[in-house]
C-alpha cells in the first residue's frame, strides 16, 4: 500500500522547505523536495550599479550573508581585474571562516541535535542525557554555545563591522585595517573559541581531533569521552546513522579560503570527487527548470541563465513542484557541503567514512565538526600573518562592459555568482547556492536531486507524521532554503 | 508572555542577529528569565510539519492563547494578489493569510527587521513579488494589515526596523513589553521604539574628528569621514549603532563602510549607488538632520580650511600616519 505524506513547515532549517514522500511497505519509495518561497533577488539586481550587489546579495541570506558577499566581491574583482593585497586576503578569509564556523555550531546545536531529544527516543539509553543537554530552545548546552558563538562574532565586530550584512568584503580587499593591538585581541577571541571547542564540543585538543584517521580510531577516541561530538557518536552508533541518508556520492567543492593554505593554494582544494578527485570545470554546469515554477525550455549555463517566475499559469506546468532550479555538473547530481569539501580536500577520516559506507548522516555531521578543528588553527595563522600598516584594500576601476564569476565555499558548500555588466549596470546576475545543488528537484530526464535520492528507502513508522529518520537526513545536509531560491 | 515567531519573505538574518546577543547565558536564557516563552520559532522549536501546523491552527482559531507575534521578512502579496510566492509549507495556504489571522489574535505584533516593517530589500527593484511590510508599504501607511490595524493591546505594529535589526533592539523591546513598559507613546513616527531611534548613527561615530573638519575618505578603507564621498548617511539615520556597538566592538562605520540608513523605509532604493554620495554642485544632497543647508555649507568651507595636517593626512590612510600631539604641560 502506498501513502503520501507531506511534511511542512519543515522547521529547524534555514528558510522554507516542504518534503513530500511516497511511502510503500514502511519505507520511502520516492521523495519530492520543494522550496516554497520565491523573492527574486536576481531580478532585484538588474540595472543596479555593479557595486550595489555588495549591499543586495548578503541580504539573500542571514546565515550565509558573508559567503554571498565573498562570491559577489570575487565576481566583481574578476570583472575589474583587481587582486587583493595579502592583508585583504587574510582578513577576507577570517571573516568568511568566522561565519562558516559559527554556522556549523548553529547547525549542530540548534538545528540538528534537538531531534534526538524528542520523546520518541525515550526508550534509548542516551535519551535522558540528550534531552537535558540538547532539547530545543531550553537544553543546557545552549547556555554555553550561544555565549561562545557571540564571543566568536566579536571577530566580525573588528574586521567586518557587523554580522550579518557587512560591506567589508570588497573586490580589492577589505575596508577595515586592523591595528597591532587589535591583532592581539583577535588572537584572544580565537583562543577563547578554541578553549570552548576543546572543552565542550570535543573533550580534546583540536590537533588530536584532526589527527583521527579512521572509523575505528574515531570509535576508540569517542569511548567514554565527555564532549558533545562523542555524545553524538554514541547516538549515531546506536541508530546506525553511518548507513542512513546516502545520496549520489559525487562531491563538489569550489575550494575554500583562497591562498589560505600552503604555497598560495586554497586551504581546502577545489575539485569534484567521484571515486577519485578530478579537476572542476566550470563550463560543465547547467541549470534545468523542468520541475520549477519558472519559465524556460532548456538547460542553460548560468552565464546565459535567466530566472523568470510563473505568475499565473501554475496549472499549465503540472510537472513543477518547487521554485528551485535543478543544477547539474556534466549531467550529474552532485552533493556539496562540509563532507564534499573534505572529500575533495582529502581529509583522511572523512575519506575513510565515505569509503566504508558512502555519504551519510554520520559523515556529514562529523565533517562539519571536523572543520571546526581544522579551521581554527588556520585562522590563528592568518591573524598572525596580518601586517598592520600595510594595505588591506587595493583600488580598482570597474569597466562598463565586463563579466565575472565568483566561486566560493559557504558553510553549506559551493556557492557561485555569475555577473554580467553592460553600460556600467548589472545586465545579468545568476546565483547557484549550495542547497540549490543538494535540494535540487528532478531534471528533464526525471533524475531526482541529492536529497531526493538520500531519502529513498528510509523507514517510516505507520503512525509517524513527521518521520524521525527523514528529519535526520534532511537536517544532516544543513539546508539553507533562503539561499536555494534567492 | 507567550511568543510566536513567523519567518515571512526575509533572509533569517534578524534571527541570526538575535542569537548573537551578548548575554552571560545566551539570549534564550535571557528570554526565559525575563518571562518570554518561545512557543514557536521556525529556526529553533522542536516541532515540525503537522506538529507545527496543529499549533498554528490552534493559535489562529483562539484555542491556544499567546501574547506576542513576531514577523521577520517581507510580506509577499504577489503574484496578482494571491500570495503564491510564499506558501506556508505543508499548509497549502499563502503565508500572508496566516499572518493576517495570527495578527488578529495577538496582544502585540512586532515587525522584526526592515523587511517586515516596510518591505525592505525584498521590495527593491521592480518589486515583482509585491512585497510590503506589516503596516507600511515603503513609506506609505497601509501594508498588509492596513492603517487602522491595532493589536489586542491597542498598539499599532511595533517596527523593530534594521537590516538586520540589532539584537539589543529586539531584546529591549520584548523585555519592555514583558514589564508592561512599552506603550504607543514610546513609538516614533515610523512606529519604531524610540529608545533606539531617538539617536543618530552619527552619535558616537569614531570618525567624528574627521567629520568636524570635513576630512573625508577618498576611497574605501580610508579612516576619514564617509559622508562626503562614500555614501554615509550616519548623520541622517535614526539608530544608536555607535552608542550600542555590534558584537561589543563594531558598527558599519567602524567596519570602514557607509551607514546605508537601514532602519528607514525605502533604504533599499536610495536613488544613487549605495557607496557614493549624491551631490549637487559638489555639495551632498543629504545634509545632516536638523541642519540648515546654508550653515552646513559655511561650516564645511570654514572647517576644511582649518583642518589640522594630522587629521587631513590620516583621513586618506587606512591607519594613522600622524599621532595626536602630547601637551607636556597637561591639558588646559
């Protein structure tokens, strides 16, 4: 017997999400993922002064605000042919990393973990502790995490003025030069955040967490350790979350923190993983609107892309069920996010987890928390490398006719902006956000998107109106729906 | 007091801003201790899907009493008045229908951020989605709920405007309501709480000495005043951003870029590039509030001619080139 279940409003994700499941024999037989809000940012940007994009695009999303700014600044820099001075690069990376890490914390503590505190898990050995620590809005962990997060955001106060929605990231660098004593204070902010991560999230030094190389080592490390990652690992083991929520196992990363790694390389490499790492080729991207409430009759590269919403002909396009386009890379469904970023970068533990069981709820959450351990030491290095007295921002001249692409890694994965300037104004602006990839609808060939694939086969109890396994898988992607359809 | 929070067509940034509130045990503990119970928030509550719909239905038809409705994000009336651009997921109904019903049951209705107050950035450009605020459409009264709307306690919509709004503005407003200490007389002409709008962004601006001498930044990252060239509206914008810094230390001008007056209706379409100051005959068209033009022009000319070398040089650099002198005999 098949029954249909619609889940919405899907809370504890950023933005508007509806998931419709066809359930047969107690399992998800097929899934449709719908983004139910359309605001039209790509249209709002048209005919504006190109630099106005820096005011407008961060406001696409209050949780990926700086990522949107970074993508726009990169696209504008490409159009202007300007490069940043070293201080500008360092400060830009610090600002972006600060947002990404704050988002990882927000996801784990506010969005993801509260599901394990639900009454439905009352019979489990770990439930009482989990409820006390992670229950939505009242769990004791929030009393530690929110102040730690607010303290981390002081870094934004120094380098970006405020968060979200800063204008500090510019094509030529950043607007705020720091003094020698501010450099000291930035290190204090990071040292306090490091201490919080060690004591509360991991129960160990960041370097020890980063050195874990296999699933067995991870299990041994977690055994009896006080810390919120070990607590999650106990739950994940009990619920078998390593074998839950596999998608296409093709992973995309644009490469994170430009010049932030060794020898001028990004801290995390750019590429596509499908059994092995391959170079990323930007011309292979297409967006398909067969199942979106948008006009258009063939897949387009974002450079030629358009976004024209239906306004009254909804019934005429019965195939449509979302405002989200279906991006494809070389015709493939790809997954993006911390897991993809670390797969492409070659992080040993993440590679081992995926080699064993594929992409999963466990692997996605572990990859995200691992990034906290990997990026904070890099940030400390970037702060030390800042040189007060030297430039943070180069001057630039925007041509009247130009185009540019900005590809960055947001917390949730690969974010791209495609900009075209004509007559000194924005003539075209297309955005593909991380969750556009992950929560894509079907394409013209009927191939479902990454989440739509990951949901198939999940168990659904007869009385379950909001199946727990479905919630774990959906939230494991850390979706940002306001970015998805912008 | 019981609080229901809805996210309309916004970016969620006001919630993110709120979560960054500086408080020893975090803003959620601060709410709980202040008598604010978060009955429903889409980003934080445990419930999802049908559990949430049940709760919203009960609140909308009066079975579940609540006190405060916070709405974040613009209200989308399009296309063609249908509200179809934002359906409340799972409900098959436009979000604006839910907002109308819930607003009619609330003792207080708060617009959290400039989008829900006036339309904001989402209503920019051609406004294809027909976005507006709860009780304003840009600077025109009306909006989704209409000019005559009054919440259960007899107040119009309280506009906690800002893009995003400062965490302190939300916390102070909610805790004041819980204490019974915020009334219609405490709102300004745009229905914003006066406690943060009876200040100018200019107040407490760390660039004040540069302003005094019209020692202006020539490019982004310069230390000088941002008003003359870089589009700064701090002398016109009603907000206490520089008296109540962001994250303890920041603000837009402290971050090196212009105040774009994000607490005001219509900020999203200034009629000029955001980061350029519009001028006529070399004089900015947007003069400091309460200042007659002739006086501004006269004072600007005088102060420019009297600018100390230190102030002039430093205004065009991203770090101080010349330190203030030290008077060895001590200040007089």
